[in-house]
């Protein structure tokens, strides 16, 4: 949920001036280790910024900067109607 929220918002910020919307299309998470305390940290990188979809990779880490999950998120870009 965290990864999709970050990526959907970032895509929307990138396309809203064109009168477009961003809609979560799919996501796939690989969990590497649990986070049982502290903060959950996420860094998202846009890998593809297309006309109809954006593809993101998100790294989720703990407070010790250990990689805990990798998430790929695809966000659909559509005309606002």
C-alpha cells in the first residue's frame, strides 16, 4: 500500500498539468526481511514515464538501511473526463 500510494501520487504530480489522472494498475512485492520496529522507509524510482503508463521500482528499508522489500508498481495514465 505504501509503495502504490507514493507512486500513484508522484505520477499524478507529473501528469496533472496535462489534464491527466494517475490510477494504480498493478504492483508486485518481494519481501526480503521483516520490519518489526522503528520506521519503514521507502524510496521510489521512475523507470519508465510513458504516455499511458509509468513503471516504478520502490525499495523498502528499515532504520538500519537494510533492504526489506522490493516493489514494482505500474500506474496507468488516463485523460481526466
